């Protein structure tokens, strides 16, 4: 029985080390995947399916005008699509080609939305990213 546990232990240790290294490396994620940042796509669903995000990950928004990217200040602004205190992160032209990149570098909710017309309220162009702390070695 001792020989079985000795042969399993090195494999288990290697698996744990590989898992820790994978978690400590920042990822670059295109928002919406191949759908990019566009009207009518459910980004809340996308964020749930593609989470967790981690601190120092980069979110890339690729889009065509007239869309844009705002950072909303709180949950209420997010729920009501109130842009009065929101910060414009990227204008309609900044999403072309390689897109606009945002590094999520704090452990807090990030409320993203497009402020163009009905993009937020009807077009579902909003989502929340809450990055998890990274494990360090």
C-alpha cells in the first residue's frame, strides 16, 4: 500500500503546482468572445459563463461605432443604466481593430455598460466583473 501512495504523491504535487501557476498568471479576455461588444448580446450571461476573473486580468472591448464603454459607479447606476456619474472609458472610435483594454486591478465590482441610446437598457450591453485575488507563490 505504501508504494501506491508514493507513486500518487509526485503526480498530485505536480498537479497542485501547475494549478497554482495557472492562477497567478494574468489573462486577456475579449468581452463577448467572438461576438465582441455589440447590441443584443447578453453580456451578463457571458460574464457568468466566463468567470471568475482575477485581479490583473485584462478585458478587451472590441466594437464598432456608435457603441462605447463606461464604468458605472455603483450597483444602482448599473441596474437603472444611470450614466450621470459614470466614467467614459472608451469612445466609439476606440473599440476598432485591437479594441480597448481595461486592466481590472482592484478587488471590487466593476460595472461596465455602453451608454449609447438603448444599448444598456434594452440591448443588454452591460455586465459586472468582480475579480478574485490571485494566489501568489
